[in-house]
C-alpha cells in the first residue's frame, strides 16, 4: 500500500540538493516559527468551546460557532491575501497577517469587559483573518523555497512545528483558562438564589483575557522581526509581473488541484471537529473531569507532533501520497472504533487518530499546488479557503451530539477520512488537461 519514492535520475539529482538552500536559513526559520504561532489560537479554540459553554451557558451547537467564526475568517481573507502577495511579496502577507492576528487577540479584553459572546466571535474572526494571510503566504513560500522534489517533505518539516504550538495552546488553556470548578445543577441553583452566579460567570469569562494578551504581544514582536529582515526573492517572485500573476480560469485544467480543495475541506473539518469535541467525548464516555480531559487533549496533540516529525522522515523513502492514503484508511478504522465502542477503548482510538492525521494538511497542500507554476499563489489561496470546512463540520458534529450522542458525531470525521483516502489514491494522481490547440 506504500509506494517507494521514485528512483529515476530526476529524483536522484534532487536528493543531493539541500532541503533548505544556502542563504535561506533565516527566512526559513522566521517563517517556520509562524507555523508554531498560528497553532496556538487554533487549538485554544478547543478550550474556548468548553469554557464558553460554562461562562455563557450555551449549548454544544452554539459553542461550535467559535470554530465557525474562526474558519470563516480563513475563507473570507484567503483571496485578498493572495491578491496582496501577487502585487507585492510573500513578506507583505507575513507582516499583515501578524498585525491582524495581534489585533484580534487584543480585542479579547473589550469583549470580556462588555461580556458579549458575539464580541468574542468577532475577535476570533479577526484573529483568523490574520492567520489566513499567514497560511496563504507560508505554505507556498516553504514549498517553493528549494528543490520541487522535496517540497512535500520540506513543508512537513515546517508544519511539524504547528502541533507544538497546538500543544502550547491547549496547555495554556487547560492551566490558565480552565478553573477546574465544575458546578452541579444544585450548586448553580444555590448560587442563583444568593445572586453570586452572575459574578462567577463574569470571572470565568475574564480568565481568557490574559493568555490572549500575552499571545498578541508575542505576535507583534515577531511582525517587527520579519519587517526588519531582508527576504531574498524565491524563484517564482523573481519572474516578470505578467508571467507571475496567473489566472483562476487556468486552474480548472488541474483536476489534482480541484480535488485538493475538496480533500483539504474535509480534512480540516475532520481535524477541527475531532479536537473540538475531544474534551466532551472524554467527559461523556470516559467520565473524566474537564482538566483531565484537557490534558488528554494535550496528549493527542503530542501524538500529532510526533506524527509530523516521524512521517517527514518516512517520506524520504516513500511517496507522500501513498503514506497519506495509508494513514487515512487507518483513521477510518480508528474513528469507527470510537463510534462503536465509546468509553476508554473509543477514547484511545480517537486519541491515536492525531498521529495519522498529522501528514494530511501539508501533503494535500504540496500535492495540490504541484505543477501550478504562475498560478501557485492564487491556487494556494483557494486551498487555504477550503479550511472553511472547520466552520461547517464542527457545528454539524455539535448538532449530532445534541440530537443523538457525542460518539455518533464522530461519523462526520470518519466520512471525511474516506474522502482523503480517495484523493490520495485517485485524485492526486490525475494529470492536467492540456489547453486545446
């Protein structure tokens, strides 16, 4: 089921080239850190969903709007990000993205002061708009930074730092946002009678402010560092302006790219949905308190990080698409166990899916933009727009959890992994359609 990497002369000549070209070390480092930075708010959302269910007394479906607001920011701003970079450079995308990211985190303070759930959703939208610029710029920048033969592996190396940010984000949320207090219905009634429940809820809401202000300050510092660093142009940016722009219409000739949009849409939906409801799955089926569930979520993100590093090494010997196909099929089986055997068996099965989902985002992205040439920036922006899958699948899982059970909601990522497997073995291998002469 795994296909070895090609061993032809093209591959051999590429394999002797360094993964990171000479003179690109500092830009590679600065951009790779961005993968770490945007991992923090991505997985702090998983904590926010549980926290807002407490502090704003909302349902699972309503709390799922956290992810909807967040990933709609990706959807809306991916194309403006591509247009900005098409006119200027990848560096402009990095700086604008970091400034928007920082602005969104600072909005958490007034949102907490006015105590409005909708205000928090706006702040999350602004954060995600910044992340949209960062992802639209960073993924193709890293992929095109060196030899095209090693693009998927290079992108997996940079993306390996994303789950480290995710781990930090969940730990920040578990330690500094979760209070560890889980009130029983009778305690809530008693506090309402004593008029202490509303102050308690406001205190719970204010717990989210300090972590986000700290993240915003760190992001602002990184924007200044990138602004002051000289970025040598990569090959695609050094071409003439007319050749560099590309066209959306031309992208229709690349079926492997069109399937990549679908695959990324369902993959992100599976990833975001799996992690968003992991804490609640642990609480409902294994009867664990929220702090223990939060640490279990941290553990599954560690598995995700290990998967990124291990799989980047495996890709030295095997085709990325074949490895992704195998991992997709394994996740179909693991999620099925989570659905059919709720409890500790199902929890550990869902836990392990993070290891195997680790290669999917960067591999789909690298395979999707392969061969797009002058259409790479706008093609990359459309793949980033497909992240909106996280905004759609998460509320869908919340609705199923509300109307049926939390374990049945995991049928959604199960179906998503089936689609990713199809892309790995069929969609990613489709040749471009040549224009009519």
